């Protein structure tokens, strides 16, 4: 069976598809969150409950940080597809992703501050990873600001897509910012770590929360995408019956 | 473990609940804002369609 992918590249056919999938993503996100929180608070080993309770911040900190980076990569992917194929929907997807990505970036910094205060004794430090993550937040904000500063939609889409692509260089920097070759030269608070060294129950809760955040992102980004489609395609014929249907 | 023990988190309650609280607040807040925006857009589009229909009948 061959699927004509370009059929779904049209806003008119993607709009109802996204609408149908939103409740599923949001229900999945809610269930996974409950499960992840239960696991994170009640199924973790005793070593946590004795003194290092603040460690539980990891269950929102790490998923938020992962999502902030992944969403940026996905945003850039859609920006590139938009530039190559000149498809309206790709640009709309990129634009719909940005606010959620910015929110997760802010959350990673916020939860990181509360964790840092307890484990390192400071809310903020110019540690390489924190600094590059802060720049990622500015990139998201810059992308959104550029988009809204240009009145003509197509120009705004192309300009902000270029900005997003240039900013992609930041993602590997964030990723490898913990691999400081010489601790005397660059003191990094974020140390080299591997998923293999994380205790199994903590890892389970963390991964479930990451799945929950992914699912949430799909749901809320599709909601925002539908808003963008309604706003940008409001003069198309197919919008009219759809709007009347909702009244 | 009692309920108050759970919330105190061995003295780290402020840090733990500030992190989880902000996460819940922003995620739920984002959902509500996007939903609200959707209602505003639909309302505006309905008004535009109604105005267009009225113009057509008056011609």
C-alpha cells in the first residue's frame, strides 16, 4: 500500500487528522504522567528517602531538558522541509513547536536552579551546559520574535526558518558541554553521565515522564497548529463549513 | 510515611514542590491558553462569515 504523503501536507486534510489525534495524545500524557509520578515518588529506592529527596527533581528536569533540545531539532527539520518544498504546513508546524520548546527550555532552567541550590549551593552558575541552555531559550524567543515582527507571512516563515537553521549549531554544543577535557580549565557542574549508571527505578520514572512530555507536546502542538491553520487559511473555502459546524 | 512527611520531603519540600509546581502550572497553563485562543479565533471567523452572508442578502 502506498500512502500519498503530500496529501497530508495540505492544511485542509491535516486539520481533521490532527483534531482526531489530540485527545489521544493528551489522555496518554495524563496517564503516563500519573504513572511516572507514582513511580518517581513511591517506587524509588530508599537511598533517596533518607536524605537526598531533592533528587526527585530529576523526574521533571531531565525530560524537560530532553524535550527542549528535541523540539528544536524537529522545529529545524520542518523549517528545512518548508524551505525545500515550500509547503505552508511545514512552516506552520515549525511555528507551532516554538512556544512549547521555549516553555520546556525555561522549565529545565527553573527546575535546574532549584536542584542546583540544594546540591551545589547556588541557584545559577555559568556552567557550560547552563549557559548554552540559556542561549537556546533566547534562540526560541528570537525565532518567535522574528516571526511576529514581519507582517508578510511567507517572508516571516522564511526568515525565521533561516534563523532556526543557523541556531542548530547550539544543539551539539549543549549535548557535549559536559565533556570538559580538563577540569582545571573549565569547571563544569554538570558532570559526564550515562543512562547506564542511573539506578533502574529512577531511570524508569524518568523515561516514563519523558514519554509523557512527548505525548503532551504532540497534543498541544497540534492544537496550536490547528489555530494557525484557521488563522492563515481563513479565506479558503474549506474553512467555512468547518467553522459553522462548531457553532 | 505520613502525608506531612511526604510533603516535607526531608526538608527539601520547597525545592521539590517549586520544581514540580512550576512544571504543572506551565504545562496546564499552556493548554488552557491555546484552547482559549482557539475559541477566540472560531468566534471571530463565525462573525466574519455572518457579516459576509448579511452583505450578500442585502445586495
